[in-house]
C-alpha cells in the first residue's frame, strides 16, 4: 500500500518535468509527510491538453453520498472492475509525482518505517486515478485522487507485500490518453520495475505522526535508535 509520501519539488519543476501545457493550481506547501486528505499535485489531460493541478488525496466517487469514506489506494488487480474505481480507471487516469514514499514493516517485525526512493534522484511517478464530485452544500466541484498499488518487488518486497505502481516516462502519454478506454490496454502499461532503480533505508518513527513534517524524517537512522 501507500499511506504516506513526500512532495517537496517546485511547481515549475513538475510542470517542466511532465511537459504540461497548463498550470491550474497555486504552489502547494512542501511536505515531507503527505497524509490522506492532503492536497497533492496531479497531472492529467483534458481535450488533448496536459495539465497540472492539485487534488485531495483520497478518492470519493462522483456518485458517493458519504464523503467520509475515501480511497487512498486502488489495487491494480481490481481497479478496472471495482465500482468505486471503474469509471475513473476508464477515463480519468493521472500521474502523481512524489520524492518517494514511506513504508512500514509488518507489526510482527516491529512496524519499523522505511523511506523508499529512486536511486537516480528523480521524482517517482505514481499511477493514479481521479474523480470529480459536485458538493451539494457548497455547489463546488471537489476533485480527489487515489494511488494504484501492485505486488511489491525488489527491495520493497522485504518490507511490505504492496507498493505504488511506478510509471516510466515511456508510458505517460498512453496512460493519460482519455480516449484509450480499454482496461486491458491500460493495465498493460504497468511496467516491471527494475529493482536496481529503487533504494530504501530505515527512518525515525517520528514519521508515524502527521504532526511531524520536516526534512529530517527522510534521514537514515540505525534500527536501535528508533525509540
């Protein structure tokens, strides 16, 4: 799964990195501990124009009556068929940039947190889906997103059995294409990640609390100094 990550890049950098045509958001505050319901950058397409905006992390389907139930992750194995995700996966796929993400070992192993990141220093690109819903009280459109996950591989598999789907630049165009609605074709874009491209290390248990949001959360620590 993916329950926490980090976004600290400048909006201008992401706009250039993803080759966007339009910027539809003000810069977000840097966050070293992004948590569910926080705003995050999202790259999507509309009428052939690639756009970067911000959405709340935790998808709420357009038909949902209860907005308290959010979906921060969607399993790749069922994203094309599950009612909460099916419509979004067909036509509202997106890219969600991140510096990297945090993952915790299982409870039996002590729930030790790890920081996971790309070895080349470039941002990770999570495969995402989004939804829009008209809020009846405010009469405003609310846009939310979810990160697609898959079975873990490489160094991540020693920490957790799930990980975010990481998309390579070669598939961004097809992934964002809203005219490409074949679920099998979309699922076929999910690549096999080169395990050598991903690194990880143990970090402080301070990341467990959303109140802590500073650069040192990503700093390597020794296991015996966590508590």
